[in-house]
């Protein structure tokens, strides 16, 4: 259906990144369009559902848009290492 190498893999992974990040197609399309994307929102939605192909350049612009949106997300809580907790508690115990 899509003519460039690994196109289906790129589509599936882009769609998964969107779903895991909780973005709507509208949010993604707006960022894509602001980056000079040339495909309308309906076509992007159809592409992500695997119903129609998009040119490789447009797929890459869409991937860039998704990655930029992901970069804008607030950082997630990270699990501390034991030495980090020791240092944090030592600093707070010595500060008082």
C-alpha cells in the first residue's frame, strides 16, 4: 500500500507514539501543519489508521511533529537511586 521501505513500520510506530502520549489527531495535525505539512487532517487520520499512504517526506514531517509534541510533555517522575536518596537526606539533615 505504501511505497517506500519500512513505511508500514514507520506508520505503526508513529501511531503508537501518538496513542502512548495521549495526543489527538487534531493536536498532531496542527503541529504537522505548522511545520509545513501538506496533507489535511482527514488524510493524516486515514494514514494513521493504515487506510491510505502518504509520501515519505510527509511521513517524516508528521514524525517530527509527533516528536516535538512529545518533547513538550512535562518530564515524568523518575525512580531515585539509593545513593541519590542518601545524598538528599544528608544534605537536608546537615542544613538544619
